[in-house]
C-alpha cells in the first residue's frame, strides 16, 4: 500500500467542528494520529462520560489510510461504534501545521492543528490475538505521542447500533460492549513514561506498560498484555493489513 504523504504525519488535534446548519463544537477532545500507513482517532466529550449509556457519546477508530494532498480516506478496521463504515474528506493545508477537512457534500468542516511534539519518529505495530478469536489491535507512535487501539472483547454484528446493544443486552455485558479501547498519551514528556492522557475506557489510567518499555526498540516492546481487556492468551505481532485484503467482514 502506498505510504501516506509526509505532510499528514503526526498527531492532529481538532480545534473546530462546524456543521452545515451552523452548529459548532470546540469542546470535544479529538486527536488523530497518522503514521505511514495506519491511523487512530479518539473523540472524548468534555466532561468525560463515565456511566455506560453516557459513554455512547464517545467515538474512536483505527485502520488503514489512503491519502493525497487533496483528499484522505480512513478505512476503519477497529471502531468504537460498530458498522460505521469508511470516512473520506477533502483536505486543504492552509499551512504546514493546520489542515481544513470538509465533507464531500459540504455537510461539515473540521479544523485540525498538528501538535508540535508529534513531529519526529514514526512507528506502527499491528497486533492480533494469540487465542484465534480474531481480535485486532495496533500501537502507533508519532514523535512523543502514542495511540493504542484494540477490538472489544465481544464482537458486535451488523445492523444494530452500540446504543441498541446496550439497551437490549444484559447490563452485566456493558463493560465488554463498551470495551473497544482507544488510548492516547505521551511517551516521555508526561509525568511518567508512556503516560495515558485520555481513553475510551475510564479504567485506562497511569502508564500504558506495567514494565519498562524502550520506545527506541519498537520491535521489542512488551505488547502481549497491552490494554484493559487483552485476549486470554495475549497479543502477538502481525503484518499490517493490506487494503486489497480487506472485506466487508474485515472492516468493523
């Protein structure tokens, strides 16, 4: 797959969402990390939702990116909201550090600003469950920032929204239904190494790793038990998915 142009590399924070009806959002915390082939995107309302039904307002996804300097398409493989499909937008770089994204039908405008400390080393690691369950995850780096994304423990089928699953399934399943993890943080520049700054999972706090993890030895990171809900037998490295191999069943 063709690499994403260097102009996109880094972490972008959304500063404005404006819909065609004039509605604006400047308070939701939105971060998009773009590596050479993969993206991860996290959207957390302010204040952070904690109750199960409140957490439906969150969003986040990760997968493959196709991009030119004028258009970008995000193919979601991991998604907090099931069956939400692929995103595509027109992209206008008003400067090297600010890009305006508009819908193909002009239904929205998003303004993105690159975080300065996200310029630098890029790394991407795709993971799959060692237990054969088909769960997938990825760990991405851009400069001093990371993002970890992982499938929920309970795979959801098509045709029902996350809210419908929560309303119709037993309350004891809520944590697994909401267990799709998108976690964002700093590698060295925080209060502790690999500090988690925000996540779709309230339980994801502190550091990403429970043991020492050298970001300069990316292929040797202790990734087997990453996340709040790791698979029964842990994660193992896997090849980055190829766009031509993705099917409707592969995409969440």
